[in-house]
């Protein structure tokens, strides 16, 4: 049986006080909407339909980057959650299978929870995801009769007795596509909010003699974002979980609360992460690597046994092979650094390849940008680059070659050769002493004139 996703993302998120549509605000390096899409992606959906409203073009552009196959439909008027889901009907024309409705501002629903909802569909026409709320507040309440879900009542419409129910509606609903859209057609807006409530489909299904039930999950999964405070709380919740998972997976975090992960950070067991390290999106760190304090990594790969930092910056496309060393105040971007190579101090290595065991001296810069285009620097194996070498790309340094300290390399260096390009040193005897006494005399004269 195949599954499709409908993700509701029309809300403006007024309380965010933002020009950006709410679902595009980020937690752990990617949008809330992307988090929701990732939860659903684990079910390998037949189709993903996002219902956008406020900032629909911006949402669409972002969705295109994440998943070009996903379809964005627009809800022009915000008439309620049932009306929002109805906007996906045409996009799902011809689809036979389950539809799962998710909210784009609710990023943490686990794939396993969605799977258990699909399993519960066996024997029930509609399955709702509920949770026991510590503070039920204004959530919709699930009115149960044993295993049977009789109806969902919105807070605004609930009696005092119904408001006392603590089992709440997360908003996630699963039903057969054909049935879902049929039920939605029967939904009216005669309620306290004057909206078409998706939650009304339960009562309608029951009146038609169909069965409904609820699957429950941890309240943490249903955490939604409506304000910047919620966003910060969601970030904190994500980080707490990611840190705990890293520790459970055998990663040493010396000061877990100071390490920041992205949604897709992958770290192997027996890796060590020192305090104050930031992992942006797209980072993989292999087993036994060490990321030293105050390092900043994104879009990069660190192989086993490599040591990065302290104070290193690895940017998009930095690929460190086994046992590479990248030291303090070194920036590496779009560069493949082969096994055992060392870049230990104060360097910029961009658009480059560095061969195995090569040593890059302190202060080396790959001059990769001419103001219009980027050019590559290719350094062979067992090369010794002297301190403060400027490598003006495009340029190649052959295996076992050297550059002298302070050299500006503008031509290729053949294998085994030594490149030296700097003025020859000249020592002028007694020049320094004579110059200093002349300057002292001038200064003394000026001081006399002032007094
Ligand atoms: C909804 C549920 C409630 C549940 C709560 C969980 C309904 C009627 N109520 O209430 O039972 O406990 O979520 O958070 O479904 N949206 C649209 N278009 C619309 C209306 C809403 O896309 O016309 C989207 C919103 O952007 C949001 C989601 O649907 O992502 C839920 O809408 P919201 O207005 O927050 O519903 P609640 O009143 O919180
Ligand atoms: Mg809400």
C-alpha cells in the first residue's frame, strides 16, 4: 500500500513577526518544513503535496531545492484545516492509498510514529495521532470510547467536561485518500471559529458507521512553532536530543551543551568532540576523528584518525582523508586533502587538492579567486610548502617538490623541484644604528620646539 503526504503550511505565523513564511524558519540548520518532509520521507511517499498560502512563492522555491518532485498547491483563503487539505485533492487525483496529513510547523514527528499509524489503519478507517498533554491548553480533545475515537472537539467548542480531557489532537491524521476527500466534503463551518475543521471528519466517519482510533506519541514529537520563543525552544529540544544520541552512539562530547548539531550531522563512534564546536549541515565525521575546541564545520567530511582544530573552519567540499591534521586558524573549502597531509597553522586552502603526506607551512594561501572566477591549486604527494607561500591558481606543484618560505608561486613547479620567488636578502652594515640615532635626534628637536 502506498502513502502520500499532505503537509499544511499556509499559516502566516503572525507571532513570528517575520517577513519569512513561518515554515521556512530554521531549526538545526534546515527549515521546519524540511523537518516535516523528512519525517514523511521515511515512508517513501508516492507524492508529497505542500499546501502553501502566505509567501507561497518563497515556500515553493524552497521546496524545489529540497525535493523537486514535491508539489506545492496554494490555499488562497485560510478557511480551516479541512479546507487546506481539500486543496491537495487535484494533486492526488488518481492516487490510491493512504494519505497522512502533517503540519509544516511541527518538525519532530518520528517516522516510527507514522508507521504505527499506518499499522493502526488495519481495522480503522481513520487514525489520528494523539498525545497526553502536560498542559492541554487550547488543543483539540480526543473523545474516546475504549479504542474507538468518537470525535474530536476543538477547545473553543468544548464543554467543561470535554476540556477536562488530557488526550489531545496532534493534528496528524491518516486515512484512505478517497475516503478522506469524501469526508472533507461533508465538513461544514458551523462552529465557534467559523472554520472548516479537519477534525470534524472523525464524527462524520463515525456517523457513517466507520471506525476511527488514535495512536499516541510522546508530547515532545508534537511540539509546534508559532513564535520566536517556540523556535528557540524547538532548537533547544533538537540539540538536547542530538547530543544524547551522539553520546549513546559512542561519541565523546566533552561538554555536550556547547556542541551544536545540524539535522543531518553524522559522527562515528569513538570520535571525540571538544567544547564549543558547531556542525552546520552536511557534515560526516568518521570513527576516531577528533574535532578540537572552537571549530566550525559545514558540508565537509572528516575521515578516521583526522584531527581538526582548535579554531579550524571546514567549509563546503572540504574532504579530509585519514590522519589529516588541520590546525588553528586554518580554513579549508572545496579541497581534497589526502592521507596524512598537514595544514597546521593560519592558512586558507580553497579549490585545491593536497597529496598524501604533504606539509603546508604556516600562513600558506591558495589565491583561488581572480575577482571573477575560481581556480584550482593541485599539490602532489610528499610536497613541502614553505611558510607564507602564496599559490596563485591555477597552479600545480609536483610530487616531492618544495617551495621556499615567502614564495609567490605563479608557475607550475615540476616534481622534485624547489621553487623560490622572493628578493635576495642584503645586509647593510651599521645601517640600523645610524638610522635610529638620526630619528632620535629629530624627535628630540621637535620636543624642544614645543616646550
Ligand atoms: C489544530 C487542530 C487541533 C489540534 C492542533 C494541534 C483543527 C481544526 N484543529 O488546531 O485539534 O489540537 O491543531 O496543534 O484542525 N492551516 C492551513 N490552512 C488553514 C488553517 C490551518 O494551512 O486554513 C495550517 C496551519 O498553518 C497550521 C495547521 O494547519 O500549520 C494547524 O492550524 P492551526 O490554525 O494552528 O490549528 P489549531 O487551532 O492550532
Ligand atoms: Mg496551531
